[in-house]
């Protein structure tokens, strides 16, 4: 579900950028009012200095979603309930979409989580290059720039969207990394032996903390 949502969002953003670049469409009956509204929104966004306010909002989001999991802050349930729900909604642990969690160790799942934004940003860059090359081929000769110059510009077109993805996914990835050190201690009583205390990862109870297997995940 999350995978489909994110991929659909990327496709929707690409289509929106493509439609916004079509200046002739602003006179059309159906899509014209939407594009003109987008022009006014961009004008008010820039004029109102909203960039700084959005950055502050992103900073608050990044901290609020990992207060309990990363900073071990104890706050009332009225506060942590909605922040935990927000963190779960933005979580990008997609490994369970392809295989059950029992089939993958936490190390492999952590690797998939960490590399997911890289794949999404590469998808965005590829979309920008494809759009640029499409317009380049559709343009009549002689063309203003070479194809590799257009590809370079396409690489830069969706770079801001890639930065937004990085801002969105930093809390989720950071929380997943810090959970590698989250262990649950248990007291066991072997026959004819004194009590012992062992710890296992909360995210993968098959991994004992402090062992070489656990070190391979945390190091």
C-alpha cells in the first residue's frame, strides 16, 4: 500500500510538472483554471516567504516523529499517539511488500529501508531526463542543445523534489537505524546454574544483542 502510494505520488508529481510547463494549456477550458490557480499560488508562495516557514514545519516533523523511538522521550499518550501514527504513515519499510518479515533478517530490511530513498530519487531523475529527451526529439531541427545537454538539464529539473524526499524520509530511516540498538533483556534460569540475563533485539527477536550477528547489523 505504501509502495503504491509513493509511486503514485511520484507519477502524479511528474505529470503535474509536465502539465505546468505547457503554457498553451492555460487557455483551455478544463485544465486552464487549474494552471492559472497554480500560477497565482506560486506567486503568493514566493511573495509570502513561505520557503522558510515550510523548512520550519519540516524540522518540527522530523523531530516529532522520532521523539519516542530515537530520543526515548516519555510524553503523554495524547501527544505521542498522533506522532506515532504520523511516523508509521511515513515509514518506508517496504521489505514486507515483497517477502514476509520472517523471511528477511533485520539487517536486510534495514538495508532495503536505507536504499529506498536512493531508488526513488533515481526514479525522479530518470523521469526528468525522459521528459527532457521527449521534448528534444519532438522539437524540429535544428535543435538548440545537444541531447546530453538536455539530459543534464532533465537531471536538474526534479532535483528539488529529490531534496524534499530526503527531508521526508530522514526521520524514518534514522529511527530504523537507531532501533538496531534497541534490545529487550530477559532473565533465564538454566538447570543447576545461576540466573543469567540475555538481551534480544526488539525488531528481530532471533538476534541476541552483543553477539557477532548483532554487531554485523550495528557496525
